[in-house]
C-alpha cells in the first residue's frame, strides 16, 4: 500500500497558494479595522493570484502527476488555470468599487472567489470523475453565495435561488451519469473509462449511452447551452455585475475545459453524438442571438450573447479535431476578456446611476471624463464580441470557422457566420446609444446614491482591452501555447 | 441476496420521482427536498454497482456526495431564508421579478 508523499503535492502548488491566500484574507479581515473602503483584501487576493500564476508557469512542461494519477499538471490544465486566474484578477479590479457602493462590502467576497477558482483548477487538472465532481461543486457552491451576496436586494435573492435550484438539479444529472458510467466501466478514472469504451461493442451496454447523455446534461447546465440555458439571463441580471462577469468568463471556461477533457480525448463518437451536438450547437447560437436582439436590459442582452458565444464554441466541440480544440482554448480566453470587459464597464456608475437599459446609455460618451474612457473601452469590447478584425474575437471566430470548414462542416459554418451577422445589430446598438443619442433627464439622481472612485476598475479594464487588441494582432504566441496544450491531452 | 437490477430499478424510480418533484411542485422547500431525493437515488445506484463489482470506489463516492449535499443544503436553506425575509412567500411562481 502506497501513501501520499510530498511529491504528490507539487502539481497542486498553485491551488494550495490560493487556498492559503484565501485564509489569509479572512484573517486580515478579522484583525483589521472594519471600515469599508480599505484596499488590503483585494490587493492581497491579487497578489496571491499573481504568485499562483507564477507557480503555474514554473510547472509548465513538467507534466507532473500526483495522488495516484488523479491530478495532472499538464500544459492543458495549466493554460486553463492561468485563464481562470487572469479572469479572477480582472474581476477583483472591477469588484472593489462595486461592492463598496452596493453595501455588500464583505471580505468573504474575495475569499469565495478564490475558492471558486480553486474549484475550477481542481476540476480542470483532474483525471478522475470524483475529483471533477468535487471541483465542480466547490466552484458552484461558492458562486451561489456570490450571486446572492446582496441579501437585501430581492432580485439578487431571486437570481441566487434560481441558480442554486437549477445548479443542484443539474448536479443530480451529472452524478447519475457518473454512476451509470461507473456501473458500465467499473471505474471513475477517465483513462480507464476511455480505454474501456474504445473496445468494440462497449456502446451496446445501454448504461454507457444513458450515462454519457446525463453527463452532457450536467455539464451543459454549467456552460449554458440550449436547452439548458434558462437560468442564465435571470442569474446574470440579478447577480452583482462583477459576479456576472466572473461567471460568464471563468465558470464557462471551466465547463468547456471539462467538456473537452471528458468527451473529446478519446471516447469514440457515434453518428448519433454528431447529430445531437450539431443540433445543440445551432440551437444555442440561434436562440442566444435572436433573444439578445429583443432585450432592452443590457446585462440581459450580454447574458444571451454569452449563450450565443457558447454556441460558437459548441461548433468547435462538434468538429472535435485538434485545430478545433485549439480554437476552443483560444476562444475561451478571448471571450473571458471581452465578456468581463463589457460587464465591467456596466459596473461603473455614471452620475451616481447604474447603467441598466439602453436608454441609460444615451449620451454616455459625453457625460464626463471617466465616461469618455469607459465608452471607448465599451466600444472595443463590443467590436471584439462582434468579431471585427484586429480584435481577439475575430481571430477566435476565424479559427473556429476554419477548423469547421477543414473537417467539411460547410453548413454549420454558414449558420454560425449568419449568426455573427445577427449579433451585429445588438452590439452596434450599444455603441450607437453611447455616442449618438442625447441623454434624457440627466443629473436627477446625482445626489441620491454614493459613487466610489472607479479608477481601479478603469485600470483593470484598460489592461483587458489591451489584452484583446494584443491577442487580435499577435495571436501566434497564444495559439502556439494552445496547440502545445492540445497535444498534451491524449487522443 | 437482492439482485442488482432491482436496486437499480428502485434508484431510477426514486430519481424520476425527484425530477418530477422539481418540475411539478411549487414550494421551494419541497423542490429542494426533491433534489436531495435525486442525490440519494444516485447514492443507491452507486451502492448497487459497488456491490455488484465488489469495488470500493463507488462507496467512497457516496461519502463525497453526502458531504456535498450537506454543503449545498446549508447554502440553499440560507438563500431560501433570505428570499423569504424579503418576499414572505415560498411559492416559486411568485418569484417573478426576472423574466424574459
């Protein structure tokens, strides 16, 4: 009988760093003074995330395994983990002023966010369905609390309740799927499961088909693909804006990370799988884009647009080639940056007023110095979400379409391209309202609400926009990293 | 000894009752109980498979499911409590501020 040794802990050093940081933030909160606007906790959390990113870079290329082959630190998981941590850093920059303004200034916010990231990292770097399940739950339970953190606001309560009920419901499906797969293959370790399923006739066991379908339902809820998307708009609208940003970026990236890890690393695909995923991809894109068109609330529009973007990623999941998986990784990162940026701008108050509908945006670009910068940033994010050249969104879509055409998915690509055209209307509408409409009834509520300096947020958003443009003009570095990480997961 | 098929049929039946409960009942607490029923149905199927194959993995999995279900119940009940304080109702149909 072998036991856990110290070398087992090396692959999870970044996770350990984050857990320690989270505990440290709690401790500092305990001994420090309780006045609201101190920046100790957010800076501490950012510092911890930076150290963890550094640790990941040290681990890169080492392919270390630990805990009886259940945890791996291969290039694939490291790249995704860095994506989560970068989104975490941006989330903190856009959170600080928001949580001070909205009376939710609990330091637990940062702690929960760090734990949520730890959950994502564990589930990405795990090769065992048990570990994936635990990581998924660490992530989900932390984010339930974050969504409901404004506990006196009724819409936030409602969003938290919907997220919790549907999240727990989907966990039930995921677990039932795992249990059926376990029954059919006798193991919860992914390599053993894949090896078993690659044998001829493995799919004649009805448990396998049911199990895989239930797993797709469980993961599908997390990444919000149609028809499991109903919670997304409600939750993103009701949740605090930075939390919505975090969920649309990091939680979705984590969902896609395990989707790739489970389904695209060797489980043979039947004709039925292709047909089913094909329909899901088209439905997800179309429903997301068409519903986004009809929204008047911008957060809701962004929620539907995040569903549409999940649809583009699903196109790559259908294709499933190495180039397609590379494009999924690239797109996850690109979407994380642009989605976070868009939500981040919405978290900044203008004249003491929160931006909610398109009408609130009217004349935004001329309202003041902060707004001028924010409007330029928002336009960058919108153009990138739209997929204009020189932005990360363009390269991401280009890669997905190219991979799809390469494998002969002509009509799927055409439908995806048509969907991009639909998205033109609602993304450009934001820019039109910001620059070309007059503000109605300005200054009214100026005194009614407190406004905290949003300089910290603007700095973070500027870095995000710079990242988008950099990824759009020089995509090669990141694409090469992504290709490297795709070769790390077995086929 | 009870055959494994019977255990699995019972677990599938309990799981379906749970799913139907979530979809049909309107009281938040009952919905939450139905979700717990689903998780426990999964536990039952794990026990069935683990006994059939004489492996420990399934049994260990159950412990983790129980722990996670407890954590979820803590968070869930506190969210339900805070929404009840604000709305004075437990009927999900009346939680309708966020729609379309």
